[in-house]
């Protein structure tokens, strides 16, 4: 059984990072989180550690406008309720990874330093996903 805190934190992260994306896009962000947990590296060893690691998911940065939004979510929000279900499915391995084991992504509106010279392995909605970041 998956820890309820892990489900909640992952769902809030998906909401903050990809609530405007399709279900496939939301699933992709969740898979990036899970892929980072699987690495058991500097990203963190648990879902909570990975999601809350400083400067990794901007929605958790206290000055980001999404921080207040995700902090106040509850089950009255239908999108959040759906994301709780998705997070549980991802964490239970009930959903196939649609990112080809990606550990990084960014929106098409930016080009972060870490992505220079790299080719995304998949693009879903407004996000480009990478599994080859060193």
C-alpha cells in the first residue's frame, strides 16, 4: 500500500506543474517524479523528498504563485481529486511510463541551461521530456 502523504504530495505537484495539460501530460509529470525516486540519487529517495527538493519543481518554491494554490487544495477541487487517483495509479505501477524513463522536463516556453545540447525523448503538450540528463 502506498503512503497517503506520497499520493497527496505527488498530486499537488502534478496540479502545480501540469494542471492545464492533458491527462497524458499530467501522467508524464507524475512519471518524471517516479523515475527520480527510482534513481535513489540526489533527487531524493521518496516521493515526498523528490517533490519537495529545493528548486526542482517550481510549484513548491515559496515565492512561486502556484505554491499558495497547491497548499490550499482539497478534495472539493475536482481536478485535484482526479490527480489523487492518478498519483496512486502511478505509484502502484498501474500506469505505463509515457516518458521513456525521463527524469527531467521543461515547458516549450523556456530553454534551461541543463537542456542545452540534449534532444527530448518525447514531447507531450507543452512539455519536453529528457532521459539523458547527466
